[in-house]
């Protein structure tokens, strides 16, 4: 079964330098996301310090953005689900046209 699948899968080889670059980039982005979450939760739970106030102002965060963020995440989830349904339907239709041995 694996050999049949491997015939149709084309995998692009990347260099070790590029893999390290991708790892560092994704690690930095996740670090930034966790940093923003920590600052937000600190303010939501009433922990105030000079550092957190500075970061909060630097990131320009406010409660109105939370609603916009939630709406954006829900919209992306809905759009992804709709696209996936149409794509899956299209692929199943293409697969039904293939002759089976």
C-alpha cells in the first residue's frame, strides 16, 4: 500500500540551512504569540507591573481587539471548513472517473 501512495506523492527536498531557518522563524513566531498571551492574561487577571504596562502599550492591545480577533478566528474556521468540503467533493468526483484495475 505504501508503494502505491509513494508513486503519487512528490516531496520537495530542502537544505539543512533552510530547515534551520524555518525552525528558528517558527520558534520566534510562537514565542511572540505566547508573549502576547502572557501579557494579555496578566492584565485580565489584574496583575500590573511597569514592564507589563510597557509591553501592553507597545503591543497596542485593547479589549475591543479581542472581539475582532475572535470573529476573525471563527471566520477562518468557517472558510476553511467550506473550502475543505468543496475540495473533498471535487477530489472524490475526480477519483470516481479513474478506472480501477
